[in-house]
C-alpha cells in the first residue's frame, strides 16, 4: 500500500473554460488556492461554482485550460486516480453498506488492508463511532452529513471538496456544522474548497472567498476585504446589502476625496475608491448608518432630510427604510441596544456614518 | 368559507373506521375472486390428489379415500421428469441472466437516445403469440433451417445431427421465452440507481470495474432476484417448449401433468404432481428469498 | 463493445419475429416450413383456414372481457393497498403474490379440477374466469406502483380547495393514476391474449388463437396464422410508439 508519490501543493486553475453546447458555464477561470487554506467559491445558482468544483474533482473535463496540484498536472487524470475527495450535496452514502464500510470504501479501493484504526479515528472525530454498524438509511440528515465528511477526510486527500454540504440542514444544525467543519479543517490541515450560495456561511468559514458570477470570478479576497471593500456592484449586493447613491468627485482633502452626494458634501477615503472617473456610485452598508432625530447635533458624513417609511423588527436589529429628498429609499440597520430613540413611521431623521466605511464604485458599473 | 373549512377538519379527524370500511369495500370483489378461483381450486387440487379410481372403474370417476400414498407414487413414477424440469429451469434461468444483465445494463447506462426504442424491442416479443415464436425457433433450428445447414457446412455439426429434439433446444426455447421477464426487472433496478453514488465511488478511488462490482451490482440485486424468480418459476412448469422443441426424452413435469389430465384421465396423479410441483417451488422460492434478503416482493 | 452486444441481443430477440413475418408471405405447402416463394395470398385470404378467425374472435372476446374485469378489480385492490390502512395487509399481499408464483400448469389444472367437481362444463366462460384470476395480480402490482408514487399532498391540496372526496378522486387522483391503469390494462390484455396453458386446460372444444396454433402445429400451421401474428405485432408496436409520441407532446405543450 505504498503512497508512492504524494501529490500535494497549491491548487492551480489556469484559464479553465467549460462549455455545454452553446452555454459557457465557466469562462476562462484562473485561480490559486493555497495549500491548507479554507477556500470558498461563492455565488448564485448557475454561476459555475459547482461546475468548477466538479472539474477539480475529475467528474467533468474542462473544455480548455489546465488544473494542477503543485507541479502535477491533473487536468486529464480520472476521478478515481486523483488525490481529491468530495463531500456531495446529497451525501451519496452507499445505501447497501454499513457506516463503517462506507467510510472504509476509499481506503479499501487504494489497497489498504488495515482500515480499522483509521476509520475509528475519523468516526471519533465526527463523534459518530457508535453508529458504525448502522446503514445510512437509519441516520438523520445531520448524521449522514458528518459521515459523508468522515468518508472523504479519512483518505487524507490533497484537497477536500464540499458541494453545498449544509444545504439540507436546519439553521441551528447548520451553524453548528459550520463551526465543526472549520475546526476539523484546522485539525486535519487539508485544503478545503467549499462551494456555497450562502454568503454568511462563506464569510464564517473561509479564509479566502472567490465570488463567482456567470462563469467568472468577480472578486477574490478575505471575507473582510470583500465585505468592506467590494469592487463590483454584484459583490457589494451579494455579500450583505448595500445602499448605492450617485455622486461626483469635487475635490480632495488629504487622504480623502470630497464627493458631492445629492447636494451634501461627504468624505471618501482614496483607498476605498474603485471608480475610474469622477462619476461615482457611493456605497454605504445599512449597518453603518446612524439615525438621528431632526434637531440632533451630528458629526461625520451626514445626509439629512430623510423620512422613515418602514420599520421591521429583526430581534437583534431593527431595519428602517428612510426616504430621502431625492426620492431614494435607503436601508438602515440599527442594533437593538437602546442606542436609538423610539422612532415611528413618518418621523423626520438624518443619517450619519463614519467616512472610513464609505466605498465607491464606477458610476457606470452594474 | 367557514363551512368548507369545518368539513375539511371533519375529514382530518375522521375516525379510522371510515377509511378501513372503504378499504374493505375496495378489496372485497378482487379478493373474493382470488379466493374462489385461485385459493379454493388449490385446496380442491389437494383434495383430488388423495382420491383413487372409483370401484366402478369408469373413466374419470374417482372417490375420496385420503390415499396420501398418491403423492409418493406420483413422485416416484415421475422422478426423472421432476429433476429434469428443475434442471432445465435452472439452466434457462442462468442463461437468461447471462444474456439479460448486460442488455439491461446497456439500456440503463449506455443507450443515450435509443433507450425507449430498446425497451420497446425488449418487450416486442410480447406482441406476438409465444406459440408462433416458439414454432419459429423450431423452424430456425430445425433440420431444414439455416442454422443446421450452416453448422453442417462449417463441419461443426455432423451431417445427421439435429438441434431440435434435444435438451439444448428446449433450454434455448425456455431462455428465449422468459428473457423479457429477466431483462425488465434488472433494468428497473439499474435505472433506479442514483448516478451520484457512482460518482462518489469514482471520487473514492474505484475505477469503472470496481464501481460495478462494489456499487452497481449489489444495488441491482433486487432486480436480479425478481428476474430470476419470474424466469425460474414458470419455466419449471412449462411444457410447450418441451413439446415443440424437444422429444419425449425431454419431457418435463408439465408434459406429464398435461397428459394425465387429458390423455390418461388420471386426475389424482395429475393433481398430486401439480401439488408437489407447487410445493417444491414454494420451498425453493422461500429459501432463495431468505438467502437473497429482499424484503418486499409485490 | 457493450453497445454492439446490445444490438446483437436485440437481433436475437427479434429473429423469430422476423421469421414469422417473413413466412406469412411464403407460398406455403401444408407445413409452411420451407421457403417456396413470395406471395400475398395468405394476406388476401386471412380467414381461409377453418376455425382460425373464429379462434381469433374468441381470443378477443376473452381478452376484452377479462381485461375490463381484471383492471377494475385489480385497481380497486391497488388503491386499498396504497392508500388505506387495514388489518390483513400481509395476507392480501400474499394472496396477490401467489398466483404470479404458481406455474400455469398448476393454475390450469386446479381450476379444471374444480370445474369438473362442481360439474361446470369447459368453454369460454371458465376461460374468462381463469384469465380474470391470473390478471388481477399483475394489474395490482402495476397500479400499486403508480399509486405509491402519488404525492398525498396533492389530494390534501384538493380538499383544502373545497373538493369533496369524490371530486378529489375524479379530478386529481384518477387522472394522475390513469397512465398506470392504462398500462395495467394493456398488460392484462397481452397476458390474456397470449395465454395458452391455462386456456388449454379449461376451454374444452372451443379455441382461442393460441390454441388454434397449437393444434395446427401438429399437422402444419397455415401462413394465415403468421399473418395474424404479424398484424398483432405491427398494431402493438405502432400503438406503443404512438403512445410515447403523444405523452411526449403532452409534456412539451405544458
């Protein structure tokens, strides 16, 4: 059972394209996923993230381009020859085998005779050792998911792929599994590539996120980078929510740009400006806004003349819709920590926010 | 609106009795029919088995004497045909399995746009009388048919040999007749396999052949069990193939039963033989199912 | 590789059928075994041999009657099994399964035995009775599968939208199960039409088409039998493909 030459290293995708007839699922994708990191491919349905994952797994072949692990080119290697394992969306546990045999499957196929120890170890990792003689049909969804994970991890692959593995779980269980997955990844040290459409999930778990749309990567970076400084409208709206207000640059002030926002002057840090020209889409996240009653003294960037048109209670926070004089409704999240006075529909308010939280995209971008 | 809602809640809380009553009402006619025309005749068959010829020695007249020795006599006199029947049935089943499994696999996994057409072709034999089909085989394999002529020409067969009137042709006939019964259940089982399981198997280092052995084959077992039963059971009781494609040396227990009913009017013997045949099949089937481990058959 | 095998297997399956069709055009002597020349005589005079069309008519009489009865009885049982809870489910399942597990010889013999004992003469009626008996099981299995795959939420939705039990059945359940019932009816007809052993035991002097062929096989099957066989084959094939085309069009239209 020698592991002759262990394939390892960063995962590299070079100009990978996949077409199905006329439809381009993945469009000239190039990507480097560092060894040992937790990487998320985030995007809406149909953006190509699952297709990309399947190409890495070997379940689809790229129409063009290369896939490498370290120096080894695995583009044409068959799935069963790649040191890559997948946790499938519907778990795909073999219904005719016991849990033990399911987990041992990959080990046995590689010719390993003594599977007992490795299987026990990984079953203990997911805390399901007591179920090892049951069949998958007898397990709950959450348990099946953990077994699917164990079955993949036990093989110590160079890469572990997760295809929306938490989709079928209820919220509480999902949150729990997110924490567990992250913990297992750090314990075991394998590169995880996680595909999901849930931006909260991606932000909680991943070291690096790539946001995909229409077969291309819109932006890649750490969760904080992507969230605080999105480079496209799509990313800004896919991760969390954003308010976009049209404005234009009128001057500079030290490290900041002075921007005319519908008649008010606000400060925009130069480092947070992704626009090319002077016409801007200025973005402010709803939670960055502060609400002030009409006669309060306010500092920072200010937009006044708003009227509350809707209030929704979210438990942790309250969402306000504020109609501004230029007839745009802005979204505001305020934490329910007593910092905001009791407001009602129709109340006049002003909005303020710290300049450092402003970001700007090109005025013509979509 | 209040009225409609209250009536629907009434139904939700309707006592189980109403449902059970409807169920029995639905079941009654069909079940009665089966009891009267299936179960009762079988009991009647058992009863006839223990009769003996009437003292008047009139043909067709028998009296009930509870002569259980009838079973032993019937079996002893026809041991050869019994064993031959099960042997032929076993051969036909194995042969049919060998032919049908790859065919079912091809249709389920490799047929692409031809799938429906192939399925229709598999059941196409049902669209012609099976007697005509078997007679066609008799022609094809017969002394004046193309197969024998070709084989004789190629010197594989000696010039006076025949294929018909041998065990080989009877088994071939049985195999052909029940091929759809073997192919369709296997196909249904294979078709039902979630292809993601096959992907998972590949993901876990199993190549094509190993995936077949470890995943596809086990998961197709219910179909294989159903197919083998649907082939073996009717084959063991068949007599048409033996009559048309075989010689009296190849006669099966079905032939004997048939002749005991119509040629030699010996109802007790015929009934005993039928009973023994059915009992044996049931025993074999139960053992087989226990070993194969399928829960639901119907 | 495996595709070539599949093609070969299909050829093997169709071979006797081709033979049957081909020899319906044979300029046959009494035995229609050797090819003597092409002619459409048999096609022009399909009822010439004595008793052949009468036998065919009997087959249809039996087939249609048995199909209607067996489909009705079997569908009811399938609904009971698939939709209701009742005691005696296991016994019912056993009673349905057993006829399929019993060789035709035994079925035919036992029925004949019983009819003799109660002094009922052989003829078409016992045959019809027998056919209904063995078709019920196949109808139950076919329809039950369809009933089981029916989402109970659909019927709940109908009731929520003010449909009575009967209306729910008529407008929701039945249309959805109908394809399964149709398939079961076709299966029952095919089984009945082609049945020989059970029929032979119980029909006495009357003949169905398979019985005609059997008796004829001793002296020589006329090509007209091949004609009828070919016709049945073509009609069945055409209906199956037509049925598929219709259901495909129905799906795309929606």
